[in-house]
C-alpha cells in the first residue's frame, strides 16, 4: 500500500516537473520570437 502511494506521488511530481519545464521552454521560445520580430520591424522602420 505504502509503496503504491509513494509511486503515485513520484509520478505526480514527475508530471508537475515536466509541465513546468514545458511551459518555461514555451515562454522562452515565445519571447525569443517576439524579440526577433520586434527587432526586424524596428530595423525595417529605419
């Protein structure tokens, strides 16, 4: 019983970690894209 419980907790932790990582990655990507776009726009303006 205890073992099962701890495995469940482990898997819950792992999935929380994974989703945190994924969201961090996604937001890093998005901000990189946005900044690239902005600087392209700015240089076109000049």
